[in-house]
C-alpha cells in the first residue's frame, strides 16, 4: 500500500472538486435576467411540441346496433 501515491491522488481529486465548486458558484452568481435569443443548442433542448401527443387522437365511437 503506497500511502504517498494515495495522498497524491486524493489531492488531485480535491483540486478538481474545488474547481467544479468554483465554476458552479460563478454560474449561480451570474444568473440574472437573460436578454436576447438563446443559442441554437439551448433552444433545441427547450423546444416544446405543440398539439396532441402521438396516439391520443379522438377515437370514433362505434354505434352498437342491437
């Protein structure tokens, strides 16, 4: 068991986590009212389909002749 190697890996992991935390904090801090049109890749993620979903059409009522 190489304790020095394990410590070095843990330190690298800690640095990556710290960088991720800083990046997320900056994203949260910079959230304000957005202006303008969103980028195409973002618009593609948020587009909503209009109309009925497939398979939800009205079904014809069949008249029962007894």
